[in-house]
C-alpha cells in the first residue's frame, strides 16, 4: 500500500540528494523572469541545459566551462556525473527484474532475498524504492574514510549497514515515515546482481541504455579525464576526484543531457512502461506545491502541473531531470558547479516549470 501522507513542500525536498557534507549558500537573487537564457545567465550557470515543450526546443545549449584549466566549454554532449539521478536507472532495474519474473511484487520483503538482514521481514522493495525503509544512510559512515583512501566494496558497505541496524535498529518503522537514504538503492543494486546473475552495470546497460541508444551514459570513474567530460568544481577548486565505489547504485552514473532526454522521453511515453507500471512507479496526484516520494521518482504539483523528476548532487556536480506529461515537456540540467544547498536547483524547478512547461 502507498503511504498517502508522505508529502513534503517542494522546496524542502530538493536538498535531499546524494551529497557530501557541505555548507548552505545564500539564496540566489533572480530578477523578474523574461526568458530561459537570461535566467541561466543570471544564475551564472555552468553546465548543460535542455528544455523542450510539445516537441519544440526552448533551450538546448551549454553554459560556462567544462574545464577551467583548458577553457573547454560545456556543450549538450558534455558528460557529467549525475549523482542521485542514477537512482532512476537502478529503479528501472528493479522494474525489469519484475518483468523477468525474478521478483513477484514490489511488496516482497527484503527477507525473501536475504534472510540474514536485520528487520528484513518488515522492509519491502517498495519501502526501499520510496525511502520508507527506516534504514540509515551509509554515506556518512564511509565517505570520510573512502576519501582518505580506504577501499569499500558494495558488499562491505552492506555489512556495515547490517551491523549498524543490528545494534541500533531502524530509524523508524518501515512505511510509517520517510527519510532519504542512499542505502536503499545500494541494496537494490546488489539485489539486481544477485537475482540476474549479471553485474549491475551490465544489467542496466543491456536493459536500459542499449534499448534507448544511450551511448553517452556509463559508470563513473574516480578520476575524470578526456575532453568529453566536465570537471567538477566547488567555486574555483576542482573537486572531481571521488571514491566512486561508494556511490554504487545510488549515484554512480555519468551522462549527458542528450542521453537523459532519451530516458525522460521513454519514461514519459506510452511504449516503455505499461499503464500498470506507470501507476505503480509515478503514483497518484498530489496537492498543489507538495512533493511525494514515489518509486525511484518524485512527483510534484507546481502551478497546477504534474512534474515527475529526480535530482542529484555529488562533489562538484548538481543534476536535475524531469518531465511534465500534460505538455510533453522535458527539463534536464547538468552542472559542474557544486550546489551545496540546492539553491540553484530550487530556483530552476520553481521558475522553469511555472514559466516554460
């Protein structure tokens, strides 16, 4: 059963992504809206932007530099780390497992697949997909040591989480509340490997990327090199080096706006998901100016419009993908500037959805 009361104000939810510890920025000041290009220039945006409505482009361009050392510019084909937008791909992997008959229902319990998982009989796949599991987020537990050079495999992280839950219990009873936790999607990615007999990377590639011809999407590396890739910055500091092994399933993919448009259009269209799958994944209508956690996607109501979306943050990068089905609109922004408090993403969602989509 979907928990109906798990609604949050839109501007509360945009900061809750895969992110290192960071400080809040001052609110961005934007003059009265005139057009999308002026808006992103006023944000001093660095990255790639795609805005489309009813099959016509409103904006499809790069802003700023992909590499400040070489003065290489961002383009629509520049590749960025996408942080938690990766969760939409992991969620699709679980949908595919169901299509393949490897899971019976989103309401199967975690103990069906791992009888050693503490409280696993209370946690369902639906709880994991919608951040209702009560599991603690593993990132604060491992990121400092990983950045200092300690190696972590996804399996090692899983054992750390199991030990933590065994000792301290869950943060809340599954299904009774909501808390964004990367642990949910690391577990789902490991489940994809266990049930498919394939690597997580290969399973997503074979079942999502190749069918959609997403040739510019791949698992990220610890270090970024090559003219097709954006370097990530926090101010003027290049912070691109990151232990990507700890982002498994939760924030591990690199992509371009061109590729992510293919993913959004498939998710929005009539051929990728069945009507029953769409109902399960994207849920039901929500009240104006609120957001609900659905299955690996968020659902917001903004100015009377349904916005289905996900965002992400990882050191040096900030991302957003989303679409408005009623107007066949797509909004994708990939930035190589750290957006600590989600200020820019906040402004983008509120401004572009209201004024353009």
